[in-house]
C-alpha cells in the first residue's frame, strides 16, 4: 500500500514543481503586460461613469479621463506607464488637477474635458453667497489655532468638497468598484495561468500519464522524490513569500527605514500603510507626511529609493535562485518529463505514421488541467500527503503480515 502512496506523493511533487514554474512565468507576463494597470483602468472607467462623468459629446469620456488619471505624473514615474494602484484621496486630487491643468490627450477631447469640468463644478454649498461664510469660518478657526493654519484650511476644504455631487458619488462607489477591480484582476490572472499551463504542456510535451507510470514502476525514483518532499514544500513557501512581498514592497522598505535607529528623526512617524506596492505609492506617502520637515522629507525619499532598489534586487535574485533550484530538482529526479520531439518514436527509432498517439494526447490534456489548478492547490495536496504518509507507514509496520 505504501508504494501507491509514494507514487501519488511523488506525482504531487512533480506537479508542484511544474506549477511553480508556471507561477514564475505568469508573474513575469503580468508585470510586462501591465495587467494590474489595465484592470485598474477598467475599474476607474466604471467608477467615473457611475459618478456621471460619461455624459456630454460622447460615451467614451470616462475612458479618456481614466487613462489621464493613471498616467498623471503624481502617481507614475513618467507619462508612458500607467499606475497600478490609486487611493481615494489621490483620485480626487488628480481629477481636480486635470480640471485646471488638462493633459494633452484631455485637451484634444472636448467632450471629456467638458464632462470633467461640469462634474467637478456641480457643488452644493459652493454658491456665491456661501463663499464669504466659508472665508469667515476659515479666518475664525485660524485665529483659534494659529499653529495649524494650513491644517485648518485643508480640513475646511475637505469638509466642503465632500458636498460636491461628483465627489460624493465617487466616495460612495469607490470601495465597491475597487473590490470588483481586484476580482477582475484575479480572474484575468487565472486565465493567464491556464494559458501559460497549456502553452508549457504543448511546448515541452509534459505527459502526466507517462510521469505517473514512471513513478509507479521505479521504486528508487519514488524514494528520491519522497525524501525531497519537505525541501520542496519549503521552496514553495519561499516563492509564495516572494509573491506576497511584491504587493507590499514599498511598505516593507518604508517600515525598515522608520524603525532604523540610525535615523531618529524618522522614528516617530505614523504607521506605514501595509498596501504600498510601488515606488510611486511609497513616495506619495512620504510627501504627504505633515510632521516631517522638507530636509527630512528629502532625506527620507533618498533613503527610500535606495532601500526599495536594494530590496527589489534581492527579491529578484532570490526568485531567480529559487527557480534554478526548482529546475535542478526536476533534473535530479531523473524523470523523463519532456518529450524530445513532437513525434513518438519506438525503440528502433522509427516513427509511427500518425506521429501522435491517443495515450499521449490524454496525458497532455491531463497535464493542462493539473497545472491549471495552480501551485497553491498542489502545495496543499503535497502537505496533506506528507503528513499522512508517516501514519500509514507506522500502521503497515505494525501489521507486517498484511
């Protein structure tokens, strides 16, 4: 019975290793294709439509405005790449900035420009008779809090701007639409994972039936894989950490600086948000700090840039090393994982007339399905089997006659 258990366990190990390779390829494709920014643009378009911006001379205003928002220099390093994340406060600031200083693309689209201007001037309290009242309120509060005049002015402006119809609509729908955007990104990532799995199987001719038969007929091969199961589980956990760290890269770099005793001026800052992924997001957080002087802010940004770059280099190197180790595991397993050719050849070197067998086709199809399940699925399977195997082995040893 134990040999059957080891066969299944060995097969799970092979599938996990191959799935980790698929995961690495998917991460590269997602980064190069800008899938995160595309999903965010989709979400912003729907948010802006819900807020009433898609009106006027055409029905494409929301798309034009969303593109302008995501390429705004305040959240991107240049105007070519689109941002991959945005916060509610950033969105409002950028929309107001685009209203007063439209980009070249926005200037060329009169409908979108008019829609944005109309939406952001549709205010409830900002009528002419209210302006003196607002100014008087600001003046009174500034006299009461002379040490915080800028903070008072900003607070009053924020309180009034929430009465804008468009801003209120954006606030109402922002979290909901962003949640749907995250769901859409996950769905697209799963589709890409499935496509990469299919491509990998077809290109490398990964035959699950052949792999299982090799494991079932080779005790030494099974033993070698079973002994390496714990090391492979640990390697899978490392790669999972790399993936999780990628969505908190900026947060981790900032936290490392704010807790460094060498920079006491930065030790009393507010907690760093946990969802800062990009360098731009981290920079915007630093620039938005109220209790940091200009000199300290500049020093903070310089330190952050160096820390972020060093952290990325380390992560990439670690991920590359992990990928090489996975490839080494596959090579050392001595499994005939990949067919040398698209054609099936017999022992004499002759090729059958059809060049493809039904058995090979079934094996490839099964591989596509199994690799499409993803590395987390095979990690859980292998973890459970590794826990179960010692229990079965002890029961078999206790009953030697069976």
